[in-house]
C-alpha cells in the first residue's frame, strides 16, 4: 500500500502540474507571462492602426515610459507608410503587412502603368493591376530617420532580380531620399525617441532611445 500510495501521489502531482500549465494564464499575473503568440496573417493599413502605433511610440518619449513597446505589423505600416500611400493618388489599394519570423512583408495592389516602363521584359507578363509584395527588415540611420530595407520583391507571381529592386523602390517612394538611405530601402520617419526597430519571432519591437 505504501508503494501504491506513493505512486498515486506522484500521478496526482503530475496531473495537477499539467492542469496548472494549461491554465497558467488564469492564475499567473500577466507581467510574469510570455506574450501571446502572434498569428502571422495580413493586417490592413488603416487610420486606426496608425493611431495605435503613434500612441505606442509616444509612450517611449515619456520620462517614465517603457524601454520598449511591441507593435503590430499593420499598425506600424499604417503609421510609417501612410504618406507614401496617399501620394500614390489612387494607384495603390489593399495595403497590408505581416511578419514572418525575422522579416516583415508589405503588400499592396498597384497599377502597373506608372512603373511598367522600368520593369523591362517583366512588364510583358503583368496585368494592369498586380499585387506588389516587399519583404525586408528595419534599420535606424539616425534619430528620427530609419529605413525598411527590401530584400525580396514580388510583382504578381514574378520575383524580381535584386538589381531591379532599387528601380522599383524609386518609383514607389518619390520623396527626396535622406542621406545614407540604402538604394533598396524605403525611408521610415520615426520619432527621435526611437533607437531601434527589431523583427524577431513574429513580433516587431521598438526600443527607446535612452541617450
């Protein structure tokens, strides 16, 4: 009975441990829990998303604010690229963003008319409007100025050669380019309170400039 009793207690402890693990979000304080996983779905670029991102970044500028904030890809894209989209004059719609691992992707349905002449032989297989997808990561150039460096670009089902990406970027973003911006990068205006933007494990984390 002593052996059976100890075995029963062991089984009970195992069962309780399993139950505790699966119900941990009900009884462990939120600050001790890992953040919930992010589902890597396309998130639309919206005015509400831009407001959410702006509020999150404003917290970094506060003296007692956090040293970092986590933002959704759709919200960050809404804030960062809204001016660029508005300059497109209706040539771009259905703008959305998502994160895959340590890279962010930005996509939009775009008219090919403004860029077709710069695409060479690729233009011959494209329809009037195609989905353009840009995938890359973020770098900070200096306080207030960052970049989204595009490592992979697709138009429809066509993957562009890396040498064509700078040509595409200059057609997409017609604003004056700040010094130091990579040829294959979109400029990213950010508050001076931001020191770094990192994409990792399906998340975008924005860090405070503590200098």
